[in-house]
C-alpha cells in the first residue's frame, strides 16, 4: 500500500516541481525542437560554410581538407559568376515586384469588399495551387510558353508571339509559383487595417489615391515586405524552373546543382550556396526595422 501511494505521489511531486520553475518547464518543452533545429538546420549550415573553404583534387575528384580562400577568390573574380549572381538577384527582385503588383489588388478586394463566404472561397482558391506538384506547374508553363502554346494562340491575333524560353519565361513562371506567398500576408495585413481610418481620411477631404498613399500603404507596407521575404528567397534559390523554362540562362541554384553533379566539386558548390544565404541575411537585416518579421 505504501509503495502504491509513493508511486501515485511521484508524478504530483514532479508536476509541482515544474510548476514552481516555469523557466525549467519552458526549457524542457523547447529542448527537443531546439535540438532538432540545431542539428538539422544550423548544423547543416555550419557544415556548408566549412566545406566552402576546402578544395577538390583535380585528378581523383576527392575532397581535399585544406583550408583556403581559393573558391571565394574564383567566385569574386570570375566574370561569369558575377553575371550569374546579378542575374539571380535581378530575377528575384523582379519576381517580387510583379507579385506585389498583382497581389495587392487581389488581397484588397478579399479583405475589404468580398463577403465572408467569398473570402473563404478565395483563400482556398489561392492556396489550391500550393497543393499541386511543383513540376506539374512548371511544365504547364513550359507548354503554354512554347511556340504552339496557349500564350502564342492568345497573342497571335495581335501580331505578337509567345516569349519562348528565357529570362522572361523564368520571371513569369516564378511569379506564378510564388504569388500565393505574397497574397496571403498582404491579405492578413489588410484585414487588420481598420476601415475607420480610410473613412476618416475621406471625411477630411482626401481623394482615394491620397488615402491609399498616406493611410493604407504605410500601414500595410510591413505585410508587403513580409510577403517579399518569401518571394525573394524562394526565387533566389530556385533552379528547377530555370532548367525547365529558362533556356541557357543560369541562376545560382543551377551553378550549385551543376557543381554537385557533373563537375563533382562539392566545395565550390558550397561556396556558391553561401551567396544566397548571405544575401538573405542582409535582406532580413535591412527589413527588420519595417516590422515585417512580426507579420510572418
């Protein structure tokens, strides 16, 4: 009987012990996910940065563990890699701008004009493409942008032709793929915007454009920047869409893929892979003051 009573009191003592120590309780709750984050994510990034300082034997193809900055010197001095880097950043910025221009009116209608039932249907409609396969969507655009595709059929009465494969096709495809990631943060930001502020601006004599520029845009700007974090980072690291519709134009992701596969130069691939990471860290540091991170 005494043993049974002691066994029953043990969980109570543990519960009371943890209840009196909230920091210890929080630490135990977060220990498993933080351990996984440290090993799987931060550990992988650390291994990536370390490997970037190694080299590859040109005869055997084996990784040589000798510390040097040769890979970074090649990346910085070779004009080809500078061009690829600028092209990648330019495409990512252009995709972000295109998505923002398309997403804002859609999100504004959803948040301020659509009925609650229509809002739910529109949110489902926007999220539905995210459930489809990435390859299916990319290859669908390859078919539509081809010489005999839907885009050619639509433009031919106007005397125009389909853009074919290249930088424009890459921007179109990536803009379509990442558009939901821009719409949803802006929609959430507009939902939090009180209608009374816009009404007050109108009552004070402000025209619709002035109300948008002075009231709506400043308050929703953090949500736009939050969406840009997704579209910019996803475009920055993409390489599959470029393979499918980009033609001969490479991005940083393609350089990493080629050095892992055909070239079998893992250290240089790791060096190139650090570039998007550094760019995103600089981007996050730049947008931190806008409050965008609070809208994620």
